[in-house]
């Protein structure tokens, strides 16, 4: 997480198109006042000039001293929008109105109360897997009447979003990998195949060793211990099981789809790639490790990450 504070050296201001028209009107009014020595024209000129100077000051002060802070982003699948959370802070005691946050093709209007923070999610499209960097962020404003355009230096966040391959079901799954996974489970099966799940009312046919005798002595009611059966199946999700006619990206998309399905089924699974293997396990952390392997497969970023 990094922070960027907008000081005077990080801020620029120029007239807008309407501001240049406004300046031309002042020049014309000055010429008329000088040529005809017209006092009302001079008075109007000075009033309009004062309005322009005050407007420039308000536009400048509407952006200065604002702070931008970036946050880490969550991984997404290719084709989805990557989200980069950014917090804009107003540490001053004055209201900041009509400040635009710009990043690539993303833009959002922000109004900040005194000492208020506002978190904005910058959404950028993803086209390919790997790491996606957030586009540079600018804060701009034309408040209050649009005569001047004020903008900050570009803030380049150090956060990046991991983009998984797009999950696609392109080929039918063979049974050989599933059978191999079952053999792995039998070899490495841990003692005990039941997990405690809670208590239930005793039903005829329940095993005697499952009856919770302390509850019977205390409440005179028979209750049984309920167990959750552990799954004994597992899957070997292998690069080598895919047909050669598929491209590299299609193979990665198919493996991504199988990983998601295996996680939904709650089975143990491993990812077998040509040069590395994620061993049998399950859960969100294991799924992320497998998908990260696919996302960075063959990319230069893989060695540096």
C-alpha cells in the first residue's frame, strides 16, 4: 500500500476552452474601455477580472493537499474486470467539490466532506492472464464555474492484480486421472474417516458407541454423536491428459475449469504441470496456488514474483 500527497509542485492549472473565451471577452472589453474612455466598461472589466482570479484560486485549492492511497486487489479471471481500490482523503477542514478521479478509461466524480475518506474501486478490463498493473491515477477539477482546469501529477500505484486464465470446458474429462486420484487417497489415507459434526436425537439403529452417555445421565434423554464422513476421492488434474491439438491458452483454460469444479466438489486434487506439481490438497489457499501457477505459466513475471 502506497500513498501520494498532492502538493503545489504536483499540481497544474490552465484555462479551459470557456476560460479562453472568457479571456477574449476581457481583452475586447479592455479595448472598448480604452478607446472610448468608458468608465462603466472599466468597472465591468475589473469585476470580471476579479471573478476570474478568484475562480482560479478556488479551482486550485479544490485539489491541493488531497491524498491518494492504493490497496491490494483481488485476483480475477480473464474477461472479468480487475478492481483496484483507491482511497481519496481530504485532510483539510474545507469541502472539496466536483473532483474527478481518472485512470485509463475509468472516471468517477468525488465530493469530499472535511476530513473525509472515500474509497473508489477502479475497474479495468482484463484481456489476458498474468499480472495487470493499475493505470496511472489523476485527480482533476473545474470547480466552481469551469473557467480553469486543474489536474495533479500522475500517481502510479505499485499494486497489481493477478489474472487467472478464463475457465473453459473444452474437452471431456477422462476417468484415468480420477482413478489415479483414488489410488493416491488409499495410499496416503490418514487414520480415521469421520469428523465430529454435532449432536442429534437418538434413533433406533444408531451405534452404541455413538450414544452420548453424559447427556443421558444429566437430561434423561438419549442423544447420539453425529459424524461427517470424509471424502475418500481425489483428482489428478494433469497437463499431460489434454490433447495436443489444444493451444497453450486453451489448455490452461481447461485446467482452470477442472480446478474450480474439483474445489466445488470438495475433493482433494493436485495440479500436474510439465515442470512443477501442486500436491494433493483442497481449500481456497490450495486453489489459489494452483490457479496462480496457471496464471503465470510461461510468463516472465513468474520468475520475478
